[in-house]
C-alpha cells in the first residue's frame, strides 16, 4: 500500500465518522422531538438547537478561561436583577424571623425541661 492509498483510506474513514456523527445527531433530534411532542417543533428550531449544542461544546473545550472571563459579566447581570425590599416587605420578613426564633426557642426550652426531668427520674442528675 503506497502513500496515496493510505491517505485515501484515512479520508474515507473520516467521511464515515462524519456521516455516523450526523446520523447520531439526527437520532438525538428525533428523540428530542418525541419528548417535546412533535418533529415539526424540532425542525423549526433545528438551527437553534444545533447552535446551543455547539456553544456548549465550545465552552467545554475552552475550559476555565472562558468561565473566568465571563464571571464578571454574569455577576453584573445577576446584581442588576436584585432589588432592595420595601419598608413593608422588610417589616414582614423581620416579624417572620422573630416569630420563628421565638418558636424555636420555646421548643428547645421545652425539650431541655423534659430531658432534665427525665434524667432526674432516672437518677442520672440530682
């Protein structure tokens, strides 16, 4: 087998791999179509789905560098979504926390009294 024949065999193998990959992608799209309820939806959004898949693939291949660069941007986007609570909302949350703390304190106090009386009955403590 000479050099050109080896090259031709490699090219044929690459073509077969690409075709197999396309077939697997089409099968995945068909499965997604079944899950979403119709092949028409997938066909209409096929380009979007492929783009999303390729973006995810790109992010995986580039690793932490992309995530490190994107972090400040995502942080600012999330920070812009925050809003300060109004005085009324803040008051409601404050009262809720006070009630919860009071109930928890009473439960633990009752539990402590119960255990102390139990230990006294068992003569573990005097």
